[in-house]
């Protein structure tokens, strides 16, 4: 099983700041098989990125995804109030697995 | 509107069974693979099952935590995916989501993929 480890567990920032979220996989994963999701309280997850860097429909361009091998990153260039949520990475190259999540708080 | 709606959750005693349904609308359900993902209270997301479409023999995959207890199935004539949950444990408590695999299946392939459409979830509580 591929284990995904996200860091930090909680990230405290202010609107307008830049956020950098990390996802490390226990073995190399082709970037084609990495996704990022956003989950706001009481809501279902929302797909942000697939294939590591491909933005899903409707995702603002202040969000970007990158990475390769075992290290992947989600960056939010200028935080908006609605961006404060929990973010999960996922791999789907070998079965499926999620990271434990990063809570982005004000 | 593309939509998934889960139902069938509720309170159930340990050791009992429950069947969840996921009704799809707004897209050609039979062209897509589907997943089930759950979330324990206050915890993260856990993938639990995946089913390909009929063209790919409705092949399935399961997380180790549910293998042998849960069974995923689908009925493309009614646009419904099911999750049959047997021998339920208290650790199975949580919100259960169904989700669509982003890439559709074609004649040659029906890959695992990121999930682009999610239902709102149904709550399953396993308790005596």
C-alpha cells in the first residue's frame, strides 16, 4: 500500500498570504496519478487537481499543483477567505489512498 | 445537472448489515467507473471500493479494511451504484460518499482516476 504523508497537519495563515502544502508518498508515484481535493466543513470533497498539476473545472488560477516522484505540492498564491478548509492529496496509481489532510486555518 | 445522491444510511447494531445506494443523474452512468469513500467523524478520507463499468465486467477493488465484508455493485439500467455492508463494526461509522472517476471508460480501458463528482454523503452509525 502506498502511504501518503501530508505536512503540515495544520497551517495558520492570513488572507492574502501564500500557502504551500506538501504531500509525500512512500514510493514513487507517476504524477499522472496524483490528485488534490478541498473539503469545507459539512461539505463533500471537491476535486482541485488531477495528474498533479491539471486544474479541475472551475478552480481559480491562484491554485497550482506540482511535483514528481515522491514529493508533490499544492500552492495557493493569495489566500481568499473561502480557501480556509482541509486539503487532501490522493494517489490512484496503485489502488487508491489518501493523505491524512492539511487543515488550513485563519 | 450532473449529480450523485446517496441514501440508505442510518443507525445499525454491530454485526448487522446495511445497503447504501448512489443514484446518478445528468451523465451516462454506464460509461464511468465509480468509487465509495468514507469519513469517520472528525477524521480524514478513506477510499473503500471501486467498480468498473459493465463493458469491463464490473470488476471491483476494495480496501483491506472492508475486503470480505463489503460488496460494491451497480445497475446501469437504473443508474444506481450499491454498497452492501455486512458484519458491520463500530469502526465503520462515518459518512459514506460515492464518487465518479473523472475519465470515462472506453472499449479498451477503464482506469482508476481522480473523482470529479461527489455525492453529499450518507451517515452510517454502527452502535449498540
